[in-house]
C-alpha cells in the first residue's frame, strides 16, 4: 500500500502544481489592465508593481487552492481510471476506500494552506497593499486622482477637479477647501491649474491661474474675497503612520482576534454585526471547500475515465462556478440578515460534501451513478466552449479592431 499511496500522491502533485500556477496566472490577468494603466499613465515603477502583485497573491490563493485541489484529484483519478489502474487495484483487492488516505493528505495540506491564507496571509496582504498604495500616492500625486470626485487623501484639504490630464498634469475647473487654519476656512476656485509633485517633502504644489479665494474667519464672523492671476497652493499627504487612525481596518483586514473583538463591539448594530460575522465564517468555510470539493472529485474522476485534461476542466470548472455562486448568494443573504451567516456560508460545503460522500460510497460499491450522463454532457459542452475561447484568443479574434 505504500507504493500505491506514493503513486497516487505523485499522480496528484503534478497537476496540483500546474493548476496552482495556471489559475493564479488567470487571476493575475484580471489585474493586467490596471497594472498597464499604472505603468503607462502614472509611471509607477516595476518594483511597486511587483510588490502589489506579491501582496495580492494570498487573496488569489484563497480561491485558487480549493479549485486546484479539486482539479488535481479529478485529473489524477480520471487518468488512473482511463489507464485501467483503478481496475487493476480493485482486482488486487485494493478498494477505493483504501486509496483515500493519500488523497486526504493532499486535501489536509490544501485546507491548512487555505486556512493560513484566510487567517494570516489575506489580512496582512491587504494591509500591505493599503500602505504601499498610500506611499505610492505620496510620491505619484496623480495616481488615483480622479476627475469629478472629491479627493480627501490630503491633510485637511479637499480637492475636486472636473478634468485632469495624467500626462501633462493639467487640470480644469478646480475646487479646493482648505481647513488647515483652525481660525479660518478658505475656499479656492480656479478654471485651470498645474500639478507639481514634491516627493522629497511628501507634498504637492498646485499652481492655479485666474481664480478666486473666499476666506471665512470663524471667530470674527467675517469673510473676504480675493482674485489672483497666479497662486501656488501647497499641501501634504496624510502621514502614513496615521493611516490606521484616519481609516479603520476593514473586516477582511483584521486578524482572528481583532475580528472576534470587533464582532462583540458591533453586536448591537445589525448591519455591521452580520458583515463581521460573515467575514469570520468565510475564514473557515472557504478552507473547508478543499475537503468538500476534494471528496467530490474522487468518484467523478473514477466515473469519467478520460485521459484528456479538457474533460477534467469541462467538469471541474462548472462545479466550482456553481459552488462559488452558492457561496456568494449565501453571503449576500446573510449580510442583509435573511439567513444566518453560518447557514449561508456553510451550506455549499454541506451540499457538495454530502454529494461527494454519497457518490463515493456508490462508486466504491460498484453502484451506477445515474446522473453522470448529464454531468458528462455538461463537461463536454464546457470543454468545447473552453477550446473555442482559446482558439479565438490565439488567433486574435477577440482583439480584432481594438485600438
């Protein structure tokens, strides 16, 4: 049995590594448009981009790991069944149940790795992204400076621009509220301006043209209006060490102890309470998906009996999409209080886990799985659609006519 378990482990480990790289790459591709924009429009360095991607990996792995574990087990048992290895082992007296311990090792490793990502990796990664983004904003003033949006990331200054050119740093229709003087509030309006970065002082200079300054003194209850041809307005970013104070941590940025304390503190506020409780259950329900989906993959792989990886993708991806839709629906219903968070987030695991156990028992007892014909049809249709999409991507049809 040691030889059998080593063989099963080797059969699973290779597709597991490939799946982790493939699905992580797919998730990272979703960030490429934003990354390209940062590089081209805002001249953000490659080092900052690399750090952003590195800090984003724990968030990706939380969803990639259960999918990769399921797909690896599915592909391994599909190949073993197609090569008649399952039949030979059963003929030698090795039942399907005796093959499970080696699979459980992979499932346990995937569960623990996902649990580490949800409890430690993802909160730390999101906090690191927040701090890195803030530091990048301090040295690249035009990053995140959106038109027709009130920008509050400057110290006691609110900035609004109607239009901004990220290349030339030219701005139009500028509105500034300056609250740095405790005795007076100044409102500045100008039709045009030029943004000048001062990274060495963590400051920004905005050169305004042909504008007005309306200054209201609070104690004296007086106001005065000034007109200027050129006016240099300099302001600084909020200090990075004040980041946690001016904006509290979100629920997904808290570690387990902080989240438990937060749940107790917001118990009287239903909206915040359900949101925090949802995040608490997410930290454990998503790692448990490795177990539920992994058990389901064993009988599916044995019954499919195909050496083609496309058949495994066609079967595994729709199942994971169904699981993710169920989890998202349960989370949304729990956030608005229609169902308990424990029910909404653990129901998909219960459904897929129960289906996996029932199918595993029937498969081990050589009983037919009548619904496999329908699943095969879905798998073939999904595999065909995936192949057509890849052909269109390689031939460039999706990008034809796009400038």
